[in-house]
């Protein structure tokens, strides 16, 4: 599938808007929009794999993005040696005990004949395993969270390079997707949506409350960077001399240099994923996935493993969302579980896919850039417009106050308006599937 001249014009228009922001406002702002647009495009690609390829209605995108962010913390943050000394080993032992309990329960369920004996044995395994797990886990967690809770209070990570955390974030999301898929993919699409949304909320609740793992709502800050720090560039005499010689302010230039470095990394990941996605979509596997999406009964009659392929694409799409979550946490330099909201990390990603064109990878990428640009720029632009409209109104007027307060809702109004316009005039998206 190649881009038509119209498609190229759409991409040029979106990138032109970002460039216009750089010329009229600040290149720091424009590059910030570009970086988050690249990450949003990767998230949209992941959702497009699930919905556009296979018709799976996943409303739990937020949970997989958050797991990717957790992966960045578990890999890149330095370990807290005091916490490991007082309870780290015991937490690992408790987790092994919990896994052994689940494995024993599954073994008993599969091997024992149906009847009262199986029910009693299964109940005994679960009850004993639960008390063993809590007996090991709770005291260890209490000791860990008591270690300097203002700055640590958790186990930390492995202290490895942060770039290694990106594939780990994808693997965490893929593992969770396998568990979710084995239990929920047999449901009808509306029930699948409810199930994935509920599971995503469970993941966020765990991140908010398990301080020993992610510091909960106290957040993890200081995530290592794969690019230089601004202060290091400003303290580099060679960098300062070059910037001054070129007529740039070293402080501003350092911020722009760091953002450009992030842009290069994120663009490389996006281009690699886009190439892989296009290759897969145009392969026999991609044609099989679209056949399953369009008519499951016919595909199954032709001998295709519908449930197996659904699980496969669900895991792949979730892994891509987890990768984007790890990249976003790296860009932010912190993990803040309280900021993972369905509006931002599920609804907005779905708007990107629908507006861009579900089933078309280029459409998902275009939607990621366009919708993120509008999400950032609409509110200040709306405030300026409303301020201009109300300039002649008397101060203290109820109408003026009401209009100024309504500027905060311009984002939601604009997203709804764009979605309605696209569904009315281009129901298959700006770059539809061909």
C-alpha cells in the first residue's frame, strides 16, 4: 500500500501546522508536540492492529500503556539496596508461592475428576496458598515501604540502560494481554470492551496502591535519559561556543537539542514499526487477518484458527502500546500512575484511529499526529478567541465569565466535533483502508 498525493498532502498539512507553531510560538513547544505526536502515532498503530486488522474492540489501552511505563521503572531505576535487604527476597518468595498456588490449582482442576473431591482439593489449595502468600508478602512490603518513604519506599529497578526498558515494557504489556486474551477474547465485542476496560482499571489500581513496586501515587521521578541533560550541554564549553557562534541562546539551544535527539529516537522506532506493520498487512498473514475480521464463520470453515489469531493480534497490538508507554515515561522522566485516565489514554487513541482511518497504518499515524496537535493547541487557541469575543463586554458580566470558563472545555468539544465531521463526510477516515 503506497501513499497517494492526497495522503502526502494531508501529512504535509499536519507537519506544516507543527512547523507553524515553531515559527509563531516556540520551537520548544513545536518539538514537544512532535515528540508526543510520534508516541501517540505508535499507540494508534497498536490499536489499529487490534481493531483495523482483526476487529477487536479493546477499551483497555490505558492499562497496557501503564504497564509499559512500569517496565521503564523496573529496568532503568537504580535498586534500593536497603529495601532489598529488609524485604526484597521475601517478596520474591511470596510471588513464587502465589505462582505455585495458581499452578497447583490448575493442575488439580485438570487432573482430578469432576465432583466434590475436586472442589474440596481446589478450595484447600487456594486457601492454604492465599494465607502462605499473605504471610510472606505483607510483612515484607511493610518493611520495604518504611525505608525512606519520602524519596524511595520501593525496591527500585535493575539500573540498566533505559533503552533496554522499552522492549521490556512491550513484553510486560504482551504478557498481560496474553492473560486477558485467554479469558476475554471469547466474549462478544461489547462484553470484550467492558472486560478490557475493567482490567485496565485494575492495572491502574495496582500501580496506585502497590508502593513497594511503583511508589504508588507518590510517583517515581528521575528516570534516566537516553539523551544528554540540558544542564550538561550548557556546561559543555564546546557546545556553548558553537551555539553562541551560530547566534543561538545556549539555554534554549540545549532544550531544542535534547528534544531533537528524542525526536530522532522516536521517529526511528515509529518508522521501523510502520515498515513491519505494512509488511505484515500485505503478507498472507495480513490477508488472513482481514478475512477473519470480515467473516469469522467463513474463515473458520476454511480451517483458520480464529481464536488463536485473535489472541496473536491482541498480544501484538498491546505490546506496541506497552512500547509507547515505556517511551512516554522515558520522555517525561517520571512515572505518575494517577495521570493514567481513560479519556487521555483510551478515548483519545481511538479518536486517532477512527479519524485517521482504521485498517490503514498510515491513517493511524496521521490521526496520531493530527489529534495530538489539536488536543494541545485547541484550548489556548479557544481561550484567545473567546478573549477576543468578550473584550468589549463589561467586567463582571455573567456572560463574559461563563464564556471564559467554557474555554477549558474546548478540547472535548473539538474532539467531538472532528469525530462527527469525519464520520459524516469521510466515515472510513482521512486515509481509508483500500
